[in-house]
């Protein structure tokens, strides 16, 4: 790799405020905010809206969709009870 053209790769804390969950990993992402981590060191922190701690796919909690309303809207739009040719 050429020196001086790549962003700095360093430890960064990603924090999911919705789930009150944070994890330390390495990244090239930058932030003006910092947080003191469990090991006593200070790292840049990046707040994320969703992570594996709050995403329905990982947590097993799914949202219930109003499928009955969608079916009724479809039937209203495209005709209900049409006879088949």
C-alpha cells in the first residue's frame, strides 16, 4: 500500500442508543465525539440507529403488518368478485 493515501484504521466504538448497546471494533470512520471505554481508554464514538441488538431479524421480534388492509385495498382497486373468463 502507498503511504499517506489511506484513511487511518483504528479502534472505534459504535453505539446503538435504541438498545443501549455499544461495541468496540476497528474502522476508518471518524467522529468528533469520544467515549471512555471499559478498558479505561478513550475512543471515538459513532451513534447508529440500528444494530444487531435492536434489529428485528436478529432479536426475533417481528412487526405485524396489516395484511388484511392491503388485501382489501388491492380488491377495491382491481375489482372484487370478477368472474373468470
